[in-house]
C-alpha cells in the first residue's frame, strides 16, 4: 500500500515506523515536540508520548552528546539538528566521540544506534546560515556514514536504513524538496541499502554524478544535452557520501570516458574533489577529457545572489559542452 507523500511526510512516516517497531527508539531535538520547524515530527509526540519525542535545549553539542550516551546504553537515538548549518557546535561530539567510540573501546561499547538528521542545502532564501551543505566536513571522518536522499521514496528507505545501521549515521535532508518533491511512498517500512549509488539514467557519452537536490538539476542537464547536442548522459545519484560507491561511478566512467560532478557546496575541498581524484586514479586511461566539477563558489553562501551562486543547469550544461568539445 502506497500513499502520496512529499519529502517531509515520508520522513515522518519513517520515524513513525521506527518508533512503532522499536520500543527503545526516541526522537529529540530543538522543537521536535510540536512537529519541528519543517513539520517532520508532526503528531509523533501525541502518538508515542513525551518520553519518546521531546525537546532539547538550544545546544547542538548537548543534543549529540546526549544521543551518544543514549545509544551506548542500547537505545535507538534519533537526534535532529534544526539546520545542517548548526551542526558545527556538535562537530567535536560527532568526530571525536561518536565516530571513534567503538574503536576506542575495542568494541566493548558503541553508539552505532545513533542517527542525526538535519535539513541541508539551499532553499531560495536561506542566506549564510540556512543554506549550507557540510557533507564534505564529515567525509573526512572514518566511523560515521553520511547519507543524502533525492526524493520522498529514497528518503524513507534510506532513513530507515540509517536508523537500523550499526554505525552512527548523519542523514542530510534537502530542505528545498520537503514540499517540492512528491511521489508514491509505501506506508509500511522498507529499506534502501546504504553505500550503493543508483544509475538513474543509462548513457554512453558522459557520466553525471550528484546527490540530493542537485540530482534533479543534472537530470535536466541530461535532457538538454540529448536534445541540443545529441549527447547521451548517464546520470548517477551517489546517495551515500561516505563510504561512497566507487564501483558504480568508475564502471560508468570506463564506459563513457567523461565525468561531471556537481554539488552546491564550495568547490575547494568539496566532495567532488574526492570523487575526481579516485576516478582519475582508477580510470586514467579511459578518460577522454579532464574531469569537470561544477560546484558552489569559494565564498560564504549569499542571500540575494543565491541564483548566481548555485551550480544551476546552465553552468552544468556549459561544462558538459566544453568536455564534449575537448
């Protein structure tokens, strides 16, 4: 049985399934009790009680530290950070505590049942502190998983996989899609495996890789390329940033000989550079053109200049055209 859901409703559905199935599961964060600023936890406190869905102080370090402790005692901890931009006060807890807990104790203790959710990415008017995409900061940290869905169906399946995964996971939700993305989503729980990229569209000339909101941009670029240039694009949604699916991407690049990676985060040190260097090492003799990265600029995220900042379809199309003509 499926139901028409937008992205925030599919998140609510996943959280509802988790709380129903697992009596130790709890949800906590800033304003989650009344439903959260994006309505992702709406109705859950009334249904499961204030001991299982509750507010925290405005202290991200405390939210994650509390979540780690809860997870270590054996509970399923689902923490919400109100915006991905505000995850940095918790950076030390995530990187130095959560990611290293099992390793540090020689597997005597672990906080693998911790999942951290946060709204992520640009939204049209978020400016400096409500638009960032901080996935690359966490990609440098072994011991956690970082996952970013592109649609309601993906979001529910991937979130349930994160919650059940035996490692601490960070689940970034593209906030511009909360209401914009709508599709049929099963009401019952289901899982989508982590660390598996998905080839959304097969092609033979160029491989396009993205995650989250940007997947929709590169899909449009693929249609433009086919229409205007007769170029066949293979479109890949990476889904899991770490540990990422090297095989799917490399297999595609061996076939197409060209790779364009696009993300909203700034270019320098963005996750596209990791993909680019890996592909360059693995597929060097298959490449027909330099790997192209179309990303945000190396500036803070602007407010009124957001349309010029984001790597839109025109920037991606332009880069693709240069690659074809190389």
